[in-house]
């Protein structure tokens, strides 16, 4: 449990963007599909109000298809913060870590699950 993500930061959306709103279960979480603060867009099932390109209000976002097609997850929200260089996460042992945006994507995904049973050195993130 020491090297497993328990919780982490998300950026609360503005206007009608629901990301980060705890009252809507699908928006109060994040996945490890994309790296932290990825420039790739989050995929939402609805209410994806992205202001003008380059606006700091909301992270990039697209409306997902709602259909699973193999590797595609119809809704996915990345871990995001307004910090430079990464996000804060809470690990399974209760410790708080700063995860760099540059983390290897496979390590990031491995941190998000116990299923693989990997032992991941804290030097990797």
C-alpha cells in the first residue's frame, strides 16, 4: 500500500465544467490514463466547458463518446493542479508526495493499482 495512490489533486472546473465537483461522483476523481497535468484533454460525458484556447480557467477537455472501444475510456479526468511541475497525492500509507509531470506513464499507472503487485521505488516518482 505504500506505493499505491489513494487520492490526489484535481482542478475544479469553472462555468459549467464539472471536474472537481465532489457532488458529482464521476467528476470528483481522476484516473492515471494520462500523466499528471497532461496537455492531452480529459474526456467528459457532459458539461465540458473549455474557455478560449490557452485560458488558465479550465484544463483541456473533450466530450467523450460514452462508448468503450478497447483502449478508450469514455470518461477520464487526469490528476491536475495549478502547481508548477506536478501534483500532490496521498499514498496508501498516508504519506503525501509530489509527483512530477514528467513521471514515466507506466510507473504512474502502476501506482494507481494494487493489482500488479509491483514494488516501486520512490526514486521513480
